[in-house]
């Protein structure tokens, strides 16, 4: 078809810039050096992060259990002790964290380098403005929503993992930390806004990953958008409900029941000492 | 019943690649609404020539929407407001009397402006040269139907082959990416039996050349929306899939080439 088209006006006029790519001998680097490779990495790391975000939200639904504090703190303790004695204390947790940190870094690195590549591809914008025929708000704000979510994650860690942004922080008592964090209205608002942006990011990302990995099929194409919308909605509804529930007083004030206290109580009902329960180690 | 339109055009004027360029404003009065957009520009140009002024330069050839020569951005949209239509097939009846219309060339680093609305699309030719062909033995012509192709496959390959290489996909893409063009050209051959021998080297080579000129795909779907031939972004997914498969299949010969296709 192309050969049948009109002769192009003299291309000698001005040759466009050609990006030369270094040939890496290491396959992984060569693969990652291509834009499609980077997008595939973004899709795969996106799937890892989606899995994390979903499990994080589902885990926090324990906030709505009748005995929420015990359950949430015990869940936190379980994450630290899981895999013992085969793995050291918090070993399993650090394997998860390692995967997450790697995914996060790769996701951001790929996004930044592709954005720079794309800026170079159109150095002069449309001087008369442009209109959008298909790209929705979520797609057009991916870079902004991603950028803000990145900073929100740092705040979230400082608030509920490291504790330096939370004056009421007690290590090992997630229920207490979460409760007193969300009780502060500005902090609750940060969580709500950040999760709305996360939903927006997922709405495009969870659809886009299918395209990036080449997963298109007439049988399920129409469900890709539904999947992304449902996933985004589930995350937003779940996560936004937590600060709202705390602010609305629908969640009980902490009574400082730690996971260890729960285990001791559980052992008591069994009529044994907590130390004799399988897989339990206490860290004073 | 046709009627006449009085329009105001804001057209990008640029003497050459090195010129910075600016919009020029032109009155287009008494335009018959049965004219195509290009015929409207012909009328404006005749008047400009009559006044001893430089006419507006634009690419065109077949004027029946199949050659891929014409194309520019009208009111922020490549090929203008009518979906599935090149500017040569866009009729003035889609505009209203008194409209202000902004006309601008494709904007991409890979498509330098030659003059006014004319851009060089030479990088498209480079992509084709990298693998948009099949190798076939010469000699006596074979019987047309000696290679059997399932009807749905032939139809899909033809859908991809409908790409006229106009460049609207690049123009519409916020990233200045050429994924829709490249993927259509790859799919057209990779779907067919005749394209199989070079399937994996084709996708690696064409993608590599594409990425040396253009941006990357972030799945905005703008290209599909403005494509005058309705090329589907499903072909982009297929290209990604073939590219990833080629990369995993072709471990020793990363750059592709005939030996790299083994296995």
C-alpha cells in the first residue's frame, strides 16, 4: 500500500533525529532497553502492585470485624511470624517487601524513561491546541496520579510503618496507629484523595497492562475495561471507607490488645502456655 | 441543495524546515459545501496566487482517501472532525457558515515540516525497509490459490493492510508514537503464511527502527480514533505479543536476522 502512495516530498529537507540504542550483551538489559520491553516490565510490576494493593485492602477489612483490634493486630503479627521457623522472624514479610520495592522502582524507572522518550518525540506542541477523541481523564493524568501516589506511599510509610509522622505510633499495634492516624481530619483527607487518585491510576493501568503484554482477544476484549473499572472501584471503596469509618465513629477506640496478647489469650482458652503453641516465638 | 460558506482559516505557514513558522489568517468566502477540504484550499490558493502571494503548500495525490498523501490537523484533530475520513474526503458540509478553522501540520520530531502543511514521513519508509516485505523465490508465477489461508485470517490481514501510512496516528498520539502504523504493517505480513519465515526478525527489526524515531505507546487509543482506515489497536497488542515472543524465542540472535528465526 505504502509503495503505491504518492512520492514523498524530498526527505533530504531535514532528516529527523535518530536515537541510537546501545547493544547490551546481557539479554535482560537489552530487552529492558526497548520501549515495548519497558512497557512489559511496567505491566508485570503493575500486576505485582495491583496484587499488593488488593491484599492490603482485603487485609484491612478486618477493621469491620466485631473484635477488630484483636484481629488486625494478630494479622500484623502473623505477617511477621509467618514462615517461622523455616524463615527468620519477619523473613516472609521482607521477601514480600523486596518484591514490592523492586516492582516499585522498576515501575517508576520505566515510566520516567518512557516519558522522557515521549517528550523528545514531540518537542513542538500543537500551536493551535489539540482535542482528544478517545484518551480519557485517567489515561491523560497517569503521570500526575503516579507521581502523587509515589509521595503518598512515602507519607503512608512514615505514618503507619516507621511511625515518625504519627505522634500516637506504637510499634506492633497497627490498630492503634491506624485509628489515631485517621482520627486527624487532614490526614484522613490525604488518604481519601490519594486513594481516589490510586483508583484513577488503576482504571487506566489495569486495562492498559493487557495491551502492553499483547493480551488482546475478541472473546475477552470487552471485559478488560470492566475488569479495570471493577478493580479500581473495589480498591477505592475499600480504602476510602477506612478513614471515613474512623471519623464517623463506626470503629471502636483501641484497647491495646497486641497480637501477642491475643495469642496468650488463645493459649489460655486451650489450657496451655502460649510458648507451646506451634510456630510461636515471642520477641520481648 | 448545496450552499455557500464564508469561513476564516488560520493556517500554519512555514517557509522551510529551519523557519520558525506562524499562523496566517485567510478569508475563505463563497465556499461551496460540496467541496472537499482540499478543494476549498485549492480555491483559497488560486486567490492567493491571483494576489501574487505564496499559496499554502499541502501534500495530496489520489484525493479518494487511499493513497495516504494528504493529512493535517484541523481544529486539533488529525484529518478533521469526521471519523474514518482523510482530509481529501472531508467535505465542507461538515462545517458551518462563519466557522473559524485552525489548520496545522502533523507535529512530531520524526516528521520535520518541509513547508507549511507538508511534513517528511521518511521514517515510515525506514520502518518498512526494516521488515515490511516478504522474501519470495522468483521464477514462474505460482497459482494464486496454491497457499491456503483461512478466510478470517485473510480478512484480518487485509484489515491491517488497509493502512495508508498517512501518519495521523503519530499526529494524534500524545507521545508521538508510531505504534498503530508499525503494528498494522507487521500484522499484515505476520498473519499470513507468506510472512512466517521472517516473522520474528520482522517484528524485532521494525520495532527497533520505530523506537529510534518515535515515542512509546501508553495506550491512549487516540490513534485508533483518528485513523481514516479504522485500524484497531488490537494490532498493537499483537505487535507487542510478537515482539515479546521474539525476544524470548530468539535468545542468541537478539538483533533478529534469518538465523535468529530458527526455532
